[in-house]
C-alpha cells in the first residue's frame, strides 16, 4: 500500500514537472455551446474576422492549401478548418491555437513568416471558446465614410494581406506591415490595382475571396485622399 502511494506521488510529481515545461497558453473562459451550422451572433465573426486570418496566414501555397495540405490540414474554409485540431469551447486543448504560441520549429506560421499578432491570437482563442461557430453576416460593420489608415486600412492589411506580405521573405517582395511600406504600393498604383483586381495586376488577396465592395471603397477613398498616415 505504502509503495503504491509512493509510486503515485512520484508519477504526479513527474506529471507536474512535465506540465510546467510546456509553453504557457493563456487560459480563456470556456463556452461549450454546441455548433449549430451557420449562425449570426454578437461574438467573434468567423466569416469576416477568422477565415481571412486562416486564408492569408495558413492556407498558402506550400502550406495548408488544398494542393499541399501539409500535416493533412487544409485551412481554407469553415468545413476544412473544423476537420481536426480544434476542440470547440476549448482553445487551450486545440492544437491549431496552441501552435501559435510555440517557438522554434513547432511555431506556426513557421519562419520566415511573421507571427500572428497578440490580438489576432486572442481573437482565434476567443472564437474557439465561443464554440468555434460558423458565424456569418455578424456584428462587423463596414462604413465607407471611415477610411483612416490606423483604424481601417491597417486592419484590412493585417486581416487579409500580411499573412503573405510580411516576414523576411514577403510574397512578391512586397511588405504591407507598416504605413511606409503600404505607401510604396499606393504610389506605384499596385495597391488599388491588386484589390480591385484590375486587368494587368495580380488579383489580391491571392487564393481568397475578393475584399467586400465596402472595403475596396475604403481603400480607394484613402488613396484618393492622398493616403495619409492618419
Ligand atoms: C496567400 C498569399 C497572399 C495574400 C493573402 C495576399 N497576397 Fe498579395 N501577392 C501574393 C503573391 C505571391 C504576389 C506576387 C504575384 C503573384 O504571384 O500572384 C502578390 C502580389 C501583390 C501585389 C503586386 C501586384 C502586381 O500586380 O504587381 C500587391 C500590390 C499585393 N500583392 C497586395 C496585396 C494585398 C493588398 C493583399 C490583401 C488584401 C494581398 N496582397 C494578399 C500573395 C498574397
């Protein structure tokens, strides 16, 4: 009996030690509301806030797009994203969330891609904890009278574009992570050409839905106003 207790104590000490070596993944509040298909609610919006992050950061050629499906993961649509590695209501148990906090070779997206921002990681965690629902047409409004760089344009860039256009080897050698770098693409006419998908330009965002008309209007209005750093 004593031996059994000593053994159990030893095992639990080892378990505690192993756990303490793991990377700290922020614990968020848990909501296990069952998934009910496409829904509209006031939580995180899958369609406009989460899907573009997966499409631009993960579903790239050579990574988790349909053609490559690295690790048997295709992260380009709700159905495909939900196939594995997400436990609705439990971000802390979801591999897709945990790898965002890894370092070295386990980190996602891997080098030379830039990490997601802390706010983007938190948003994905919140969405999973809200039940990882297929929320569409939700709370996110788009207002064509709002087109400041800080509040609107840089958010469009970081949601739809910087997954590819960042890091040490940005796609097309175009970095869109700072005002100065976005301004280069304004001045050479490529930003508007790409997002309006005009003839003669590569259609952006690549391999994803075209930006909403309202978002394209915001970009065009900002450029027409001289693309100020406001
Ligand atoms: C999945 C990766 C990916 C995403 C997401 C993406 N791009 Fe690109 N982008 C590329 C690649 C790759 C190129 C180089 C041209 C090509 O191969 O199509 C490129 C080229 C461009 C160009 C040059 C176009 C030209 O014709 O010279 C601009 C401007 C651009 N992207 C802007 C954007 C903007 C703005 C967004 C977000 C709305 C965006 N990209 C999203 C991968 C991406």
